[in-house]
């Protein structure tokens, strides 16, 4: 098939029924990311942090964000969290360093080991049958959010960009529905900034997701066409309901092209109502008695899970 411009197509976008050449495919991905950046109202000037794992999603987000924001006077800075996952994270960190060097982006690497005194691998070994929380992803997610927020605030970043793609968002939406977790659902969206409306909210750095409307396979193809090196391995500790939700959503997309966008856009229309309802049960922000970081109680979740 050929693209509308006459060049040979490298991708067929099923939900649009449109073949795209490499140039027009990359432009279409960049257009979606630029629209998200515009809607997120990224402040001009100052520092914008990008959470860069070294995988395809965060690497593409960093590349596009740097191209868009640097000419506007903003300083894009990369933050990589080293969870300490043997055989998986080292290769990603090398790729992140290479990309940051290529783009001329300042790069900070912060580890679980130096923050909590132990790596994720070590933490996983401590999980027993009697442990209240058994999924490694829970410990990792809490730790990553803690490290990213603290590091971004310390370097003076106005916002944090993450590489979440369309598939990530739709899976999270469905998981929150299934669990009946309105509180977590209310914290989703293009920009997560509800905490800034509360006392001590300045302790949280707002986040946004420029690739939120780009399917995972399109992010992967973009990274290949742009020559961005990234590791494609899956984390050895990943587990839980997300696998089943991912397979279900992908099966529905195969049968009904475009359904992922339907789920996302319907959720966005519901989000104001969800935030209104979930906001009633949101507690005030407190400073953790152990580490001084913000949380929802006397002891923050990171200290509860990692420093118990």
C-alpha cells in the first residue's frame, strides 16, 4: 500500500483505514504529542523533568518533548530511577544515558538502594506468604513515584513528564473500574495536579503524559524509525491483573478498531464527575514524620512499605 503522498506505506492505521509512509506516520505521532503538550499548558521557561527509564515510551517522550520545549526556552531534564532489577535495569540505564548525551539533556540517576537502603530485588526476596502486599509492582510503583517527585522538586522542575501511552491509560482505566477504585481513577487524566489545590500541595510536582493518545505499537514503530535505542525486555517482576486486562483490551481492539480511543475519551468526559466524587474522600496532605515528604497520613506510603 502507498501513503496518500504516493510514498510506500510503513504502517496501516486500522481505526482510520489509512496507510502512512514513515514521514507522515512520524508527523502524526508528533502532532498528537504536541497537542497534548499544548492542552497541558506547559509553562514556558524553567525546568521540565522527564521520567526516562530507557524503554521505548519514555525515550520517545523525552525526544519529542526536547524538540518541542527547548526552542521555547524550557530546560528539559531527565530523571532515571534505578530500582535495582538485575539483568533488566542496567541495559535501560545505558540506553537512557546514550539518548541524553545525544540530545544534550541533563541526566540524573537515582536508585532505590541509596534512597531506601535496598534494591527492588532485595525487597522482593523479603516478601513472604504472611506479607500484606505480595505484588512487587506495588512496592516498585510507590517507590518510583516517591523518588521521582522528590528528585523533580529538588532540581526545581515545574512538571514531570511520563511516557504512559494509550494502552497504559486504557488498561489503568479498566483496572480502576474493576476494582471500584474511584480515588485512583480521579488522579488520572492528561495532567495530574489535584494535590496542588491543597495545603502543602506545592510539595507535589504536577505530571503530564504527552503520549497518552498514542497506541503502544505506534510508539514502538516511532522509536525504530527515529533510531532511538531502547530495551524491549519485560520486567521480570511484573505481575497482577494488568496482563489479563491488557489481553482483553487488545482482543477487543482487534475486533473493533478504535475502541481504545472510545474508552479513553469516554473516561475523560466522566473524569470531572469522578474527581468531584472521589475528592470528598481525599484526606488532607500531611508531612511524613519519618522522611518529611508529603503523604496522606503521619507515615507516607513509601516509608510504610520500604522503611517498615
